[in-house]
C-alpha cells in the first residue's frame, strides 16, 4: 500500500511490544520520508517525550511496563501540542472512549490500514491539538459489545462525539441497541452529570405527545388540573432521547423544530418562552427520507436532527460478534441467579447461520431461554437447531399481523430492506438475495413441521427429494434431529 509523502522530515515515536508491528511501521513511515524511533516499552517512550523528542507519537495500549492509556494524560500535560495516536487489539468501545478522553488525537483498532494511518498522521501533523475533556477513570462495564469492523467504526464515531453537544440521529432495525448507544453518548459525554430522559414516540397517544414533551399549564385542556412537567424540563442540563422519532405527529414536529432552531419552547397553554439546555439524540427504525417525501415528516426537522447520522448494523452484518455477545448474556444471566452455561463451537456456528430478524435483542432473549430451560451445562448445536426452528415458526411481529398474507409479509420485508439503505439503493443481486431469504425460512419451517423428515418435507413443499437436499446444502440449513430422519 502506498503512503502519502511527508513534506518535511518529522520525527515519529513508535511504542509497541510487538516487534513485527514496529518493523512494519518503521519501514512504511521511513519510505514516506519520516524519521522513526521505535521502542517496545512505555518507559523509553516517556523518556523521549520528556526530553522533547518527536513530533508525533504512535503507541500501543498494552505494553510490558505500563498501559499506554495511563501514559496519555502525562504526555498531554507535559506536551499538550504533541499529537498521540493510540492503536490497540483490545477493540472495545471503552478503549476508544478512554483513548479520546485522555487526549489521543485518534484511536486505530488493530489490524490497521497503512493508507488510513498515513492520512491520520498527515492531519495530526498539520492540525493543532485539541485540549482533552475531563476524563472518566472509572472502569465502567462496556455498554456495547463487539469487535467486528462494523462496531469498530461505531466506537470511533462515538469517541469523537463524547466531548460535543451535537445532535445525533441513530438509525437501525429494531433490536440493534439504539438506546444503548444513546445512553453511552450521555454516560461518557460532557452532560453525564445531568439526567438522561428517554421517551418513545410510538408509545404515547398522538394527542398527548406535545404535553408529554413540553409540559402543560393548569387548565390547558380537559383534565389538566395541575401544571404538568414535560420531558424537556426533566432533561434540563442533560440528554433527551427521542426514540421512534418517525412516529412524531406533524404538530409536535413543529414545536421540536423551534427548540432546535431557537433553543426555547412554550408549554401547552403557556405563553412565556422557556430556554432549553438539552442535548437531543433521536432514533428511528424507519426511513425518514421516505417519510419526508410522503409529507409525513418535516424536511427542515430532518436536517436539524441529521447533524450526525449514525447507522447501527443489524446482527446479520456482524455475526463475528455473536460469540462475545453470547458470553456476555450468559454471564449477565448468571449474575441474576440463572445457571452459568457455556456453548459449543458447533452451536455458535449454528447461531451465525441464522438471520436474526430481532437482532441483538432476539439473541439476548434466546440466551436467557437457553440458560433457564435446558439442563445441559454446555449448550450444543442440537438445542440451537430446535430453538431456531421454533423461532421460524413463532411470529416475529405483533398480533395485528396474525392475518397477514404472504404477499403482505414479503412487501413489508422489502420495505424494511429498502429502509435500511436510506442513502441509496441496495446492492445489485436483490432478486436472488430476497428469494434466498424467503426460501430458507420456508424450508426450515417445513422441516420443523415434519420433525426433520425430508421425504415428508419435500412432499409438503412439492419438491423432488434430491432438489430439497441440494437446497438444504446450498442454503446451509440446520437439519433438525428431533424426529425420524429420511436419511
């Protein structure tokens, strides 16, 4: 990979206990015209920094003599203009947040891309250092779990947002953890000493939303016997999380826009404007751009909310995080008094093959069910196959969809699919992907109904037995072993 040439011979200090990484960085940065000094310990790095050496630091977190994150505040205090890049294989949200809070210019998860590193170095050397915000030193439990590339990007964005009051719009399917992200923005941000107030737009009667958000005066409407405190007032100096913002009525949207534009609001029935000091974080699983086109959502409000868009990936896009999530949920269940379980490698493979329409929330519920209902200390693939087959049978939607036709279900699925790609069309090959998504649960459901008997399942589907076998193999469908097999 090519590196961007430096315009002057800057000195870069590299600290990493992995000799191979030091060698790669020495060679790549030297070819780009930088002078490189490298070490495998924090003590030598600190001596160089104390002596005034170096124009930029690249440091690992875990080193034999001291944690790189613990060294950061001392470097910032001694040399506030020295940019420090932190890299780590401990790719967690807390690593990214602590690196940023303690003064790092940038956090890079390992393995890193040399081109990206080059661009970060160039920016860091040409831009003034920003003063670090007050650090949080407590070892809080991670609010988000996952080391996948998709989650790494989420962590990096969150780390950059912690010291700001920017409005954030979180999008993603139900169950992806939008409220967890909103809470993380609050709990590790500059407003963490203020209240965090969450309100779900879809759970409040439309005629009461304005009163719920902005409060009301005594006598403002029938039944208003006393003054009512709204969520904005409750969240003063803190964060207001507006979940399912796409369900907000137009009238309330107009009031919310005024708060975002002018920083003030009036209560229902009130006349005196009230100043508001609240950070807004909104979330939705709907396509707001489409709602704007349909006239159901104000375009000006959309752009006010969409200052920092943050899309949370569905679980099927980060299946490599499933082992970490399962372990986390099993430990959480054990802390609540349920038996501590483990899970086999084959069972994890079966979990990776599932589509997870309910995302992380569905996985959490499955793990709780496994720990509560099964006697085995180690959950095997046979149990997972039975549970996932039941998941295909059990309706994933509300009772209002119990009479939904197959055509309606497919149309709803496609609407959700297009909503997940609100910034453009989905990738090419849509027909085959959607066909596979429909075909796989249909075959799994038929196998579950016939207790794994492939002859009966083939007859039920109107397929040749060999055709069914090939589809089972091609679609990697787990075969239930609970009944008499045709094999």
